[in-house]
């Protein structure tokens, strides 16, 4: 028996060693492959003289990239992120660069955080075209966002079997009240504000009249602005794009939309179609042949990463306007993709105002809000910056609503884009209780407590006393929100209440209502902050959180890796319900605007 266990122990030890060795080998091989790929994909130095700049960004265009704080091997990388200021810098440099003979754009693999960001980049491309640089757009397919970019080109071509799909804005959401009732899940709603529709998906079977009204009032102006931009760029009537969106089916597969292509060419939305060989020959005829390319026949070109790597940094002044970003949902904790972690954001604001060279501070907000305490943590640091006599300005991006509005209140001045979505001064508070469902399946709870509600959880019901407590909790948070905005905007409490109610406003309307001061870009907000600080010569100091080395190194190779589950139709709906309920396992008032996100599909 002793010999048997000795042999078993030796076998298990050997197995453990082999397992560790194999796992180590896999990790080493992976890192070697990544390192080789990294070296191979580093931008080669190419002289831009006489070349066409190929601008085909792939990824999400946002104000500030963010990374998880911890690295989980190997599938935990965020999607590729493109900072809007970097893209703007590249486009402006190309407009001034006489060495470049033209620019080829393809934004079909580009996603924008919202319409304000997309319109801003479209304006930069229009300025590039107006600078006299030939701009050509060629894609396999174009959707609303990518067509907005392509429209700024002198000529637009698509593949003959591709598609163009300008489908407008808006969409549908699921309403799960009937499902939760069938599952015997009680949904308790204490949301404050008639227009605070963040919780409607759980509490109703259809869209409320209030939510429909506010969505119509911000989708309409944004869509009008986009149609006007595309129409002016292409020299056609805006009605053409409305007719296209109304009468031509969305090309869901991004190919073989022959009727769409025919209408688009007939009405001047595009200039024609070309296969890849035809387009390559056309570009060679237009820009010449690359005599340095021996392996294949092509036109002289330089890729955007190669070009961007060669751009020189401008000389920086000593005085600085610091810029801190609130990008994503406001939550306690650390910054991550889509998350404005308040601990990190507050630390960045503190770092900015403690820097002896900082003369003004700009908070760039692109957030639908989130946690109240997290929003207050950010607000507290801005108030501290103001107490040091620093000008504090806010620049609102695609969306700065609810908690995004809350954190903006200390500003000396608030700038917003005309199409910024803001407001939503209200409180969302909804949570489920499962007492009926658990009772139905035979699960009971009992215990001993030293106070009436000690140990309460969502597996128990809500009695009249708790109901009153929760209602008072949400109401006091709402009153605090109104008071905070009223004090910061120098308005009467009742006036802010009249435009609050959780209602969302477009940037131009928000200015009329006094929620924002000026309509303008982040650059204009920075210039105004510098002006108030009395600066003629200054630099912009983007105060950001550095990514962990592993993410900085591996970002471009793991981007886009995702694991999906094959849900059926009901499975997807049920999964959506579970996602909606996730995080609602305890009563919590939030300043969140779920209805504020606008996708460019």
C-alpha cells in the first residue's frame, strides 16, 4: 500500500510539472508571436512626398481611450480606440501638407460615440477638401455614420456588389413588464421625473408619451443636422436622404444592395461603382504609378499610422490649460472602457489643479451619468479647483446628461455642441423583489434581527414602511439634484424643476433654457478658459491615466476578440432581462440617462 501511494504521488508530481510546463510554453509562444507581430506592424518610415494618404480608421472614435486596470490573459482586451483629437490632428496636418497629392478615405470600419463626434470629424474632412486637397472615398459598404464621412469627399465610389445604407436615427427597446409578471418578479419603481425613462423597459409594456416626445425632440434636430451636412457636401437636396431612408430597405448584410446603389448614384449620393481592380486602375491614372513598388502595380500611398508617426510635436509653453475627461458611465472606482471611475477622475482633477503650471481647467464630459456619490466625488474636486481661483470650464460632447449634468455644475461656463444631449435632471430608482417567485417554487425565509429591517434583501417584499422610506430616499435625491443645478446656474428652484423631470434636451435648446452657456467645441471651451485666465501663450495638458504596460503593448492585437453565446430569440430576450436586472440587487438611486445614447447605424 505504501509503495502504491508513493508511485501515485510521483505520478501526480510529474503530471503537475508537465501541466505547468505546457501552460508556460503556451504563454511564451503567445508572447513571442505577439512580439513578432508587434515588430512587423510598427509603422515603417515612408516619405509622404507625392503620395496619397490612406485614411481608414478601424475602431471606436472617442474623446479619451481607457483600459482595464487589470490584465486577464488573453481575451480581456478592449476594442480598438481612436482619440478624436489624434484623428483631428492627422486630418489638419494632411490639409496643410503640400507633399501629399491626395487623400483616400474609408470610414466603413469606424464607430463613433455619438453624432456630435461624427459631425465634428465630418467638418474636419470638409475643411481638408476645401483646402484644395483631392479627397476620394471608396468603400465596400457605407452606413449612416460612414456615409457622413464619405460625403465630404470630392468623389465617392462603392463596390458594385456593396451597399449604401443611410437609415436615419432611432430604434426600439424591449419592454419586459409582462415577462416579469409571468415570472412573478415584482418591480418597484421610485424614479423621479415624468421623463426619466431609464427604467421604463422594466415597468411598462410600451413607450410612454413623455419618452416619445423627448426622443422626437432630440432625434429630429440631430437627423436634420446630419441631412443638411450631407446635402451641402454632395450638392443635393436634403429630401433625397429622407427619401432614401424611408423607401430603401437597410442593407443588413452590407452587400448586394443593388437597388440602393442605383438610387444613390441616380440622385447624386455617390458618383458610381468600381471593382477593386477598376478603382486601383482609376487611382493610378489619377495619381500616377508607384515606381518604387516592384511587387505589385499600385498608386503611391502612405498609410495613416505611418504618416501620424512622423508628425512633429509643437513647442509647448510653460502655462497650461489642463483637460480632464469624464468618458462613460460614472461609477465609483477606477477608469475603464466605457466607465468614468470617480476615484481615478477625482485623482486626475486633483493632479491637474495641484500642478503649478495649470492656469485653467476644462472638464470634457461625454457621459450619460450614473452613481450619485461618484458624481459628487468628481464635483467636489472641481469645487476645490475653483477655490484655488482656477477658471473651471466644462465642454459637453455627444452626451452630458443626468450625472453628466451633475458633475458639470461647478463650472464657470458650460460649452455644448448644438447636437449634445444634455439635461435629464431626474433620479432613476428601480429594483426587483423575488418573494412571489420564491414562494411559488417553495423557498421560504425566516430569521432573527435586532431591528425592523436588518437583513432585508430582494428575496423579501416591500411593506408600507419600506415603501415610504424608498420613496423619501428617491425624492430627497431629486430635490438635491434640482438645488445643485439651480444654485450653479443662478436660477430659481421652481424654474429648474419646470425643465427637469428627467427630460432630455438638445444642446441648442439647453442653451435657450440656461442649462449651458455657449455652443461650441472643446477647443473653443479651452480657448475661453485660457482667455479667462489671461493667457496668450499656453499649452493644452491632457491629464489622463496611463494604460498598464500589457494593454499598451498588446492592445492592437487582441482588439475585437469576443466570445458570444448562441441565444435563440427568447434566449436573447431573457438575457436582456437579466442584464437589465443585473446590479439592481439592492435599492439604489442613480442619475443615469439610458435614453441618451444615439447610435449611427
